[in-house]
């Protein structure tokens, strides 16, 4: 009996020693690869100084080990001023679930071997100087939920393989029509890249899409009218592209939209009166386009959610509509650099929350109404380059 007891004890000791040895070797192995990763980075802020043999790998800066400490599961060196390339050695960190190298100065390409990290659920590479294409091997990452690669110098298209993204929820990069297959995609954010070409109508199949941010790219062509099907869209930002054509009539169906920014494009045509069907709209930004015709009088006839209305730098004509006075939550109103005439409506003083009022560079006439002096929150008032007479009220 006693002997059996001893036997078990030895077994248990042996087993725990095995476990210990396993832990040590796997972590030692990870350490070896990570020191190679370190070697491929330039590290002016010395954020990787404590990546050394002297300390336990789980205490290294940016490393997070799983509780049993067998392997590292997260590597986060976001915003560390690192330059250099993404080391191939990373491919050996098989347990990695999160890799965040965003907001550095990394250059070179996105390595295809990242496709070997089969446990990866978040891959964040945005805001670097990476070039080349997104490798198709990334599509092998079946658990990937978040991929952000925006604000780099990437080119080409999103590989078809990524569009098989059953679990992919967030994506940054480029726009292939295949993206329309990502039925669960909620956020598509690829601002500030060199995206070119048109916006594929297939994106309108992303019925879960809530955020679409393609700002500051080089996209051209029209907004697909099919976008009216994006029933969950609450944020649409296309600012700073080369898009043209009219605001599709179908936009009036985007009833969840809170933020719409189409500024700094070449959109033309009139501002549709049906935009007033956007009953949750808070930001309506159409500045610096070629819109013509009058400002709709009824923008706040159905809903008074509008807080920021930017229509400056177009070719809008006619008078400032009295109906704007219904927009009682309006905080910023920019109608500058247009061809508006007539006088400033005296009922503007019902816009109690207004703190910015920009009307400069139009053809407005008459007196500045005393009501403007009643806007107690007003911080910025700009009226120059008009034909106004009289003094600015106190
Ligand atoms: C770290 O340890 C390994 C072996 O465990 C050794 O080969 C290597 O030279 C050491 N590196 C440093 C910087 O001490
Ligand atoms: C390594 O650096 C990080 C960040 O500066 C720090 O949180 C961590 O405690 C350091 N580890 C050791 C062992 O000094
Ligand atoms: C990485 O660390 C930064 C702070 O240093 C944090 O803001 C960011 O959310 C982290 N990334 C992930 C994926 O947790
Ligand atoms: C992924 O992680 C699980 C545990 O979460 C592990 O069992 C599996 O071996 C890992 N896959 C790879 C390829 O390392
Ligand atoms: C990456 O940047 C380094 C300097 O930090 C430079 O020496 C190297 O040539 C660059 N590589 C590429 C592919 O641009
Ligand atoms: C990545 O996986 C491929 C095949 O799946 C394999 O041939 C290659 O050796 C792996 N690379 C690394 C660095 O593990
Ligand atoms: C949207 O998906 C349907 C089937 O799910 C497909 O027939 C249609 O072509 C897709 N539309 C676009 C514009 O890709
Ligand atoms: C503005 O629109 C008018 C017609 O309403 C047109 O005659 C004029 O050329 C346009 N100006 C610019 C700068 O587009
Ligand atoms: C006035 O607005 C027009 C049309 O937007 C613009 O072309 C012009 O440069 C502006 N003039 C000044 C002085 O700002
Ligand atoms: C404003 O300009 C239009 C032409 O664009 C003109 O028909 C209208 O009479 C003008 N209104 C006022 C009040 O000057
Ligand atoms: C300013 O507001 C006060 C109180 O709401 C009102 O009595 C007064 O007539 C207003 N003045 C002008 C010039 O609109």
C-alpha cells in the first residue's frame, strides 16, 4: 500500500515535471521567436528593452500570456513608434489570438505567413506604412473577427478569400465586390487609404452594416442607389473622394442614419427634400460639392434631431429658408460660400443652441436681424462678403 502511494507520488511528480518542462520549453521557444521579432524592429523609444533573457516572457512589454502560461496569446505594441518590418518569426507564435501593431511606422508588406496564426481573432495593422496587397492567406484565418489595415499605403483589392469571412465583423482595406458576401459585417472602415475605383453596389448586400467609412480615398463614380437597402446604417462617411452624381433618391430609406458626410466630393444636383425622412439624422455634411438649387425648407419638418448642418462651398441659391427655424437642436449651421440671396430670416433666434453660424460669401442683403443678437450660445458668427447693411446686433 505504502509502496503504491509512493508510486503515485512519483508519477504525479513526474507528470508535473513534464508539465513544467513543457511550459518552459514552449515559452523558451516563444522567447526565441520574439527576440527575432524584436531584431526586425527599429525601436527608438526602447519599448522592447525588457524583452530579454533576464525577465520572464510573460512580463515583457506588450505580451499577455494565457493564465496557465503555456503560450502567449496577445501581442500589443500599438503606438510604440516602431519601424522596420513585420518579422516572419511571428508566424511561430501559434497561440496568438490578438496581434495589435497599429499606429507605428512599420513598412514592407503584410506577410502572408500571418495566415498560419490560425487562432488569431484580431489583427490590427492600421496606421503604419505598409505597402503591397493584403495577402490572400489572411483568408485562412477562420477565427478572425477584426481586421483593420486602413491608413497604410496598401494597394490592390481585398482578396476573395477574406470574403469567406464567416466571423469577420470589422474590416479595413480595399473594396472588392466579394465583400458583399460578408453577411455579418457590421463595420467597414477603410478611411485614408488609396482606395480607387467605384463603390461596388454589392456592398448593399451587407444587411448588418452599421458603419461605412470610406473617407479620404480616391473613389470615383456614383453612390449606388442600392445603398437604400442598408437599413441598419447609422454612419456613412464618404468625405474627401472624387465621387459625383446625385444623392440617390433611395437615401430617404436610410432611416437609421445619424451621421451623413459627403463633403469634399463632386456631387451635384439638388439637395433632395426627402432627406427629411432621415428621422435620426444629427450630422448632415454636404460641404464643398457642386450642389445647386435651394436649401430644402422642410429639413426639420419630421424630426428635430439635426444638430450640425454643413452646406458651405456649393452653388446653392435662393434664400435661407424660414423652415430652418424648426431645427431647434441645431448647433452649427454653415451656409457659407454659396449663392444665397435675400435677407437673413428673423426667426433664426429660435435656434437657441446655435453656437456656429457661418453665412459669409453669399449675396445676402438687408439688415442683420436683431434676433441674431438673441442667440445666447453663439460663439462664431461670420457674415463677411455679403451685401448686408447695418450693424451686427449686440
Ligand atoms: C538567451 O538565451 C538563449 C538560450 O537560452 C541564448 O542562446 C541567447 O544567446 C540568449 N540571449 C541573450 C541576449 O542573452
Ligand atoms: C516591461 O515593460 C513594461 C512596460 O514598460 C512593464 O509594464 C513591465 O512591468 C516590464 N517588465 C519587467 C519585467 O520589467
Ligand atoms: C493595445 O494597447 C492599446 C494601449 O496601449 C489599447 O488602446 C488597445 O486597445 C490595445 N489593443 C487591443 C487589441 O486590445
Ligand atoms: C488554438 O488555441 C487552442 C486553445 O485555445 C489550442 O488548443 C490550439 O492548439 C491552438 N491552435 C494552434 C494552431 O495552436
Ligand atoms: C523600411 O524603412 C527602413 C528605415 O526605417 C528602410 O531602411 C527600408 O528600406 C524600408 N523598407 C521598405 C521596404 O520600404
Ligand atoms: C505556414 O503554413 C504552411 C502550410 O500551411 C507551411 O508550409 C509553412 O511552413 C508555415 N510557416 C510557418 C512559418 O510556420
Ligand atoms: C446580393 O445577394 C444576392 C443573393 O444573396 C445576389 O443575388 C445579388 O446579386 C447580390 N447583389 C449584389 C448587388 O451583389
Ligand atoms: C452656379 O449655378 C448657376 C445656375 O444656378 C450657374 O449659372 C453658375 O455657373 C454656377 N456656378 C458655379 C461656380 O458652378
Ligand atoms: C465664395 O464662394 C465661391 C463659391 O463657393 C468660391 O468659389 C469663392 O472662392 C468664394 N470667395 C471667397 C472670397 O471666399
Ligand atoms: C435671388 O436670386 C434669384 C435668381 O437666382 C432671383 O430670381 C430672386 O429674385 C432673388 N431673390 C432676391 C430676394 O433677391
Ligand atoms: C429676444 O428674446 C426676448 C425673450 O425671448 C424677446 O422678448 C425679444 O423680443 C427678443 N429680441 C429680438 C430682437 O428678437
